[in-house]
C-alpha cells in the first residue's frame, strides 16, 4: 500500500514520470546537499584553509566558490537521479531569462557583482571602508551582499552592485587604517604643528609607521586649518576611541596653554 502510494504518478516531464517517491527522494537529497555544502564551506574556512597563510578574505572567497560549485554539481546530479534531464528545462530556462530581464534583474546583478568583488578584491574582510555614507569594517562578503560593522556595533548589509557602481573609500593599508582629522587653530603655525604632532606621539594607539604628518589646508587672518594624517590598528570601535582621545588631548592642550580654536571664517 505504502509502495503504491510512493509510485503515484504526479506529472510527466521530458519523457519521464515524476512520482511521489521521486519527489520525496529529491527533496531529502536536496536538504542533505544544502547541509553538507554549508558544513563543507564552514570546515574549509575555519579549519582547512586556516592552516595556511591565507587571509580571512581569501579563505572566505575560496570556501564560498567551493560551496556554490558543490551546490551546482549536486543539484544537477539530483535532477538526473530522479529522472529529470536538463534538456527538459529549455522552456523554464527561457522563462528564467525573462525573469532576469524584469523582476530578478537586481538579484542577478548583485550575484555577478559578488563574483567580481571576490575575484578582483577591491575590498577584503577587515577593511575599513566608506560607501554611500556608511562607515564601517567589512565583516562578511557574500554572493549577494556585503556586511559592514559600524562603530556603534550595528551591521549594515550593502548590495554588492553598490560596491561595483559607486565610489568606495578604503582606508585600510598594510593591515592598518588611515585616519585624517582637521583642526582650525589660531596660534603660531609652527607651535600648532608641533602641538598636534606631540599629541599623536603621546597616543599609544597611533602607529609610528607610516609616519604621522601635519598639512596646512588653508590660512587666513583668523587662523589656519591644519589636517593631520596617521594610522591605527583595530576595529571601528577602537578607531573611534583613538579619534576621541586625540580630540580630547588637543582640547586639553589648548586649555593648558591658554589658547582656543580659531573661529570659522
């Protein structure tokens, strides 16, 4: 009785009968495929590839591509096992092409953009970037979207297409993040430059290399606008703490010497 139920014909595709049993077998095989592919991706990223000298971004790229290759091969194998040939999907492929041209266009575009991001690597995991007004660290690069972690601890999901089509500011260099800050001061130019460099030298979070620098951006009768460049390590929260410490130290130094910030022109 049960066997007869499993042999119940549901529909006919490409010269093959599709039964309840083949449907259940296909669904079970698909679930197993998804679980195994995800486990393989996690194992490759956290264990196998981690034994080498590959960075986190490269490990994520290799494991993600392996994940989708296994899914593709497994899906085709399951279709053949249940008696469905790929030639039977000619009409469905045409319908899919129409869907891509309309409702699925953005999804397909983000998928292709994800492949470009993974291969060209304009950004990598851990980079500090600014994209469309969002400032954060790259926490994850997926096939559809990239996840950024902000200094406030929130996660922002950015479509991969935005990374390809928009301007992206990447502040990461040689494993560190570059920071620039501006101060409008009214003291002697040499004294103000020395004071800013002294504040940077006194902060343990500011890296000695690349060398810190102070630039004169503008000057007028009221004072001068100085811009400091320095590099730090750490995530968005640590960088924000260092920026706060530098601002506080500059304010304290001006108060100690009886000076103040110059008024805006």
